[in-house]
C-alpha cells in the first residue's frame, strides 16, 4: 500500500527554536507528474516547514528530482512534462496565473548535483550572477556587501576573499558548490532546494556543505535530496521516503521527523531502505 498523507507532524525537538517570519513554508498538495504519457509521481503531498531541513530520500528513478523541479517551476520547462496538484508558498499558489515564473524561481532557489558556476566569470561576478538575471540593480558598495555576506553564509568567504577576481572555474569542486550556494542566496530566496549537492564531492567538502546547511536553515527553508542516509540523518529535521514500486509512479511511503524515520519507521519498506537493504 502506498500512502500520501498530508504532513501534519510538528517540528521535531532538534528543530531551530523560532523561524524568522521571512521564511517560506512550502506545501505540496497532491502532486502528480508526467513525462508524455508516463506518470512518474502520484498524488504526493508534503509540507516543508519554515526553519527546517527536509530530506527527500528514495531509490533512483522514484521521482525526487522531478518533485524538486515542480517546487520551483522548472518541471514545466521540459517540453513533454505536465503536472497536477498545487504548490503553496506560505499559503499562496506558486502556480497562480498572476505570479510570474521568475518570481517563483527567485523565492525558491535551486542548487544542483554538479556545481555549475560560470567557469570564466570571476568569483565576485558569479556570486551576483542571479541578480542580473532577475533584473535587480545595486550600487557598487551594496554589491560588495552582498558578495561578502553571501560568501560568508555559504562558508566560502575566508577561502576566497583575497581572490575575488579569480575565475569561478579555478576553485575546487567543493568550493564551486559553495559558490553556487552563495549565488543562490544573493537573490534572497525563502526556500533553497538542493538536489544531491554533495554527490560529486569528497568527504571534507561534504562536511563543509553540511555545516553550511546547518547555518543557513535559520534564514532559509531547505529541501535536500540525498542518497546518503548518514547525511539525511545528520542534516535534516524532517524526512520523506519516496518509492516507485514495480513500475508504478513515485509516491511517498512515509514521512515525519528524521529521528523517527530512522529509529522507528512505521513501514517495513522504509526500514529496509534506511538500513541499506535495498536501493
Ligand atoms: N526529462 C525527462 N523526460 C522523460 N522522463 C524523465 C525525464 N526526467 C525524468 N524522467 C523519468 O521520471 C522518473 C523520475 O525521475 P527523477 O529524475 O525524478 O528520479 P530521481 O528520484 O531523482 O532519481 P535519481 O535518484 O536517480 O536522481 C524516471 O522514470 C525518469 O526516467
Ligand atoms: Mg534525481
């Protein structure tokens, strides 16, 4: 039996005390998704609370990335793609016809699996690259402050402050990923989606990104896809287990506070997955 119940679990005890009022609570309601005739998600409902990290886990192909792309309106860029259901950001429909798609993406940022800074562009300009795309103008002093602020939040400032004019491509993989996080933060998103942000990184860089996530969650709601169960356990407050069984579309088998998902899973399939018995 696959269930997709709305998420009514209160924040876990390890969650940050009080969420800032600017934070975004993201609610997916009965999301289904298709590529052409192929249905890949079936009525997925999940609330991703402000001030918390929500981890999406599950075997390859169960629809985690598709779900993430629906949360910031990237799914609709794929020609054959369609969807049903609702995404609400603080109660407001992200897909409302009056809302511009760029506005949705500004509020819900995304960091991808493979670090993708502009390689020839300077670290400084990379950090601000998102501002140009959203048409925001700022004075030189404001830009300098923003670069320092975002690189600091992304945990990269100390490593690059003496070479801000060096190209982004000259950084290590882990540094490039933190640069991409800084670039996402510069447009002040309320939610940050991360699709396996550490899968191309070494353990030290992975740790550094995890520390960055822990610091950022006070300011931005985070949803992270990971195949690394230890990582899900370390960084997330809430966890949702996706599964696409026997060719059926992906659905959430179980979700709740991370500790409960790992220590006392309700569904045997969750238990098998989090203990590495399949997937
Ligand atoms: N652009 C696309 N066109 C057609 N089908 C797609 C496309 N992207 C994904 N799919 C299909 O949608 C399903 C879900 O894919 P998705 O990438 O969301 O899974 P995932 O859980 O992120 O997997 P992984 O853990 O490997 O990243 C798969 O069956 C996949 O083949
Ligand atoms: Mg994926």
